C-alpha cells in the first residue's frame, strides 16, 4: 500500500504545482496553450513510440490476456454509449459526455508501470508492457472517434475518419507497434533522442492539467465528477477482473490487468479534450479527483485481485 501511495503522491504534487503556476500567472494563457500543443503533437507521441517499440511481447498466454483486456475496454465503452441517453436527461451535454467517456476508459499507463515495477519486478513490467501494446491503440481510436462525434465542434463520418488518420497518438501507436513487431526496433542513438524527449511528457502534461483545473467546476459538478471517478476506479478494474476470469488469466497477469483498470485516467486526456472540443475543464477535474481517490481505491483493488 505504501508503494502505491508513493507512486500517486508525486503525480498529484505536479498537478498542484500547475495550479500554483497558473494562479501566480508565471505563464500567460498562450504559453499554456503552447505547452499543451507540445505535449499533444510531440512529447506524448514520442513517449508512445519509444514504449511500444521496445516492449517485450513474447510472454505466454498473450492472446488470452489480450482478449481479457479488450473485453474490459469494449464492455465499458459500450455501457457508456448506452448510458448516454440517460445522462443527457440529467443535463450532461455531448462535450461533457466525451470527457466522462475518456475519464472512464483511458488510463495512466506510466503510473501503472511504475506501480507494477515496484510491486512485481520484471514479470509485472513484462505484462504491463503487453497491456500497453494491446490497449493503447484501440483506446485512442475509440476515444478520438467519440470526441470527434460528441465534441463541441461535431463531425461527419468523413471528418471522424480524417481525424483518426491524422491523430498523433494513433500514428505513434502504429509506428511503435510496427517497429516492435517487424524486429526493426530503435537504434541506440534514436532511442536516446526519444527517451530524452519522452521524459518530459508526463511532467509537462500534468502541469497543464493543473493549470486547467477549475475548483468552482468541481463544486458545481461534484456528482458528475464523483460518478466519473467511480466508474473508472471501481468499474473498470471490476471489468478487468471479470475479463481475466472469463479467459482463465490468473496470478500476476490478472493483478496487472486490474491495476491497469484501477489507475487514474491519462494526463493526456485533458490535452485531447482541449484539442478536439471536449469539456477540458471537466476533464481536468476528473483527472485530479481520480488521483485523489485512487490513493484509497488502488490498494483495495490490488488486494481484491490477489484472491
């Protein structure tokens, strides 16, 4: 439990630093928008390419494990889409729904990776690398499609397909997977370049989340924020556990899948919401609330996965 909390507290402290930097106006609005664009178009894609291109994908039970992961994210996505007409009756607009959807389905893979490395060593890291390779591409495709459809700008099907083809996250996932599966990999000098660039992604991304935080919005939408946090922190790990049970996945692999479902949503969700017409302020508050509550829910989910 201590190692889990230790992995989460620094994340929240960086978000808090972003709040303070924005509050004391050390950077103007245009500077923060520039930081967001840097993360969206360069730093996060570079990090995805480096991670997927170098992941060890040769573990046993990979197909069953992948099926369990895809079952969980597919089921959550379908349930949320079916729930949208009900949410709309309670005043949840399309842009807010797109952020709620991101908050429930996307995950903070690098928090998960650090937790698994501390708790389960090389075996856990291998399973987490496989998890990243399996679910990052479909989650990005699903969420970009949902944002293109439900975002405040709206889109036709042609626009959705065009945005999918141009999305830097999807391009990065496809590039990393190709480099890995083809055996090309990353030459040492290129790896070093990507490693240096990607190293700045998480910190700067979390700072932009803090800068976009709106405490008043949390108070205004506390029920929606609380609901969004719970379906991510309790509902998604529950579906991961169910998927593992259905496909016969046990032991460390099952626990890793549950952790992937139980960590807060990705910091890049805020940037994606800003870029594609989602409710960015709500997204920032969902991320922060999830980080806070995960200090309690993550140890609980890890403990339950061990049974």
